C-alpha cells in the first residue's frame, strides 16, 4: 500500500474498487497505459508493488505507463489480471460514422512513428510539421493516440 495515503477501512476500499471497476467498464476505449495507471493508482499501489503483484519488472511497468514502450499481449494480461479484466478490441467512437481508411502499404516511417507530447523538442517538431498549435497537438494525441497517422486522421476529420 502506498504510504502517502491514509489507510482505508476494508468497506471503503471495496467501494473504491467497485467505483474504479465501473469507471473502467464505462470507458472501454481507454488506452491500455491509462487503464493500467488508473488501476494501480486506484488500488493505491506504488509501481514497485503493482509490478511485483503482476509479475513484471518495475521498469517495464513504468515504461508502459509512460507510453515509452508498447507491452506485449501477455504483459497486458498480467497487468490486468489482478483487477479481473482482459484486453479486448474496441472500435473508436468515430468508426460507426465512417468506414476505416484502407491501410496503405506505402505509408512512410514518419506516419508510423509515435508522438511523445511530454518531450518539448517533439512538441516543437510536430506542431511545425502539422501546422497546428501545441494545444491542438495535445488534444489530437489524447483523442487519437500517439501514432502520427492516427493524429493526422483525427485532425482531418476535425477540420471537415
């Protein structure tokens, strides 16, 4: 248990866990790193404690939460197991309105790269490259994910 918090009574902790479970079920399209972080902080566990509980390294857990690395499916299953969840595929909210764009075999490496909004040099580069403000870039990455092609698609849909 994270020592920064006052200990809760078992009934309180169960209520918090139920509320967290309901919140996660209400947002099925939440990105995996955000789900993992929400579970860990909701259970009031440190990175080291949650990593030990799940059977992964603390470094791997920290990197996944920061979106510095993409976890394997087996790792995601380990990280979700303590809360009784399983990974699944959920179409984006806009998928019902428009069919997905066909994947281009000629997509450039730049379009497949990921945007890290926590790095100032990346923010400067991508705001200039996409001709948008930093606030628009943060909004697009949070809505569409960090992959450049997804951000471009989000911005195109938003403009039309």
